């Protein structure tokens, strides 16, 4: 194993024992936080963290650090935020760190071969699907949109292809009938952290065997486009049910009503058979749910958010604003 050539993390108490692996961690959103915390608290040394540049958020458009950057800074770990990871200057900086491993979790940029060649052992990715299903940028959202009953995490050795590298470890997880993206991503990130630790334990013992992905069963999860947030009521109720859950809590799937974007949450499929009403027609607006005709079936909406207002249960929403029977969601 490579000896530690760097000082311990600033502000962190390090054991005198040499770390298991010297790791550069690359990640950006909340999904990447549990794996990073697992590495920080484990026998390895996170010598640097790479995250996307800070973005303006909120009404004040104030620059805020990424979730991964926040964790790294609290642990006293050096953070790099290159606009493009393929820049020669950044690659030289990364190479000078001499990492054993680069661990990637939802970083947000395509990594060039020059970067993948830097670690002494290998680059590892925590991918949010059971490969070869859902290669690409948005595997969790597409699993929900398509109404899958199961998904999972694949720990993989990275190559220059789009999630085409050999698989190292996999773990499945069921998707709840009404589970949202916000709920599912938390469980999946925790699973990713657990599998990463198992993979590193196997790697240390020489028991980690890469498995080439099968050619059968390959599907893709391309980036989500903004127009997909707009609900298409001509689709079957179960498909809209999955779409709404996929964009909960953010950015929220929406429909147009009285010229406003009405964001809809907490859907439930009430009828699966074809409806005689025009798709998007409000069949009933009761305190329990707003029943809307779909291309096939009827969907119930149990939470609504008017622009600039809080997300409310339907009964509270209807006390302040009516949605008459026969209204058309577009």
C-alpha cells in the first residue's frame, strides 16, 4: 500500500497508522454527502475534494457552497472547484496529489481519460442504478418516471464511456409506491456509502473482482429537460404519477391553470381504466384530492403549490382558492 506523503487533515485528529488509501473525492449534491462522510470517518485519508463551482440560489441569488463542499470544509479538507476538469492546470494539480483512488459520486461533469488515468489504483464511481440499466445523468428520476419497483447502486470502475466500466459491487433497493425523488435519493445515498465501504474493504484484501457489464439490458437515463416538468395529461395516470414523484421536492412538476404554473404533489392513481373526460379535466375537487382525467385513468392530487406560496394539502388550498369541477389543467 502507498505510504502517506501528506500531512493530516487540518483540524482533524489522525491516527499515527498510515491510511488505507489516499483518496480524492469528487461530488456535488446531497447524494454525495454520505459517501464522503463515510470516507472521512473511516481508515482512509481524503486528501482533496473536487466539487462544482458555487451557484447563486434563493431570491437574493447569493452564492452558496455545494453540500459536498460544506462537509469538506468542516473537515478541513482542501476543496477544488474547477469550471472544467479537463483544464491542464487542474489535471496537473490533481496528479501532483498522487491519489491511490479517485471516488466519484454525482459530480456533474464528464471526466476525461487523462483524469481517469491519474489514480494509482483506479477511479471508482457510485452510480444510482443497477447497471447496465439507466446509464447516464438522471437514473433515479427515470426509475420513478418509468414506474420501476426496484432500483439500486452500482459501484463501478470508471472508463471513458458513459457508465460503461466494469462493475465492482451492486445493491438493490425497493421503490415505495408513493416514494418521491427526495425520499428515495436519501436511501440510495446511504446505500451507496455502505457499498463503497464494502468495496474498499474487498479492495484492501484483494477480493474485488471487476465484472464486465452485460450487453443485454442496456438502457439510458439522459439529462432531464425543463419541458418535462410540464405535465402531459394525455399520458396514462400511472405515468403522470411517476413523473410528479420524480420532481418532488424540486423543481416540482406543474400544470397550467388560469395562466399560472400550479405545482402538483402527492399523486395517487384512483382509476386505471380510460376516462370519458378530456385529459386534464378536473372531475372533482374535494378536501381529500383533486381528481383529474388522464389519457388513461384518473389521477388524484393531494398537495398543491400556487406560485409564490407554500405547498399545501388540498383541503387547506381549497379553503383559499377554488378549482371548480370541469376546470381544465393544461
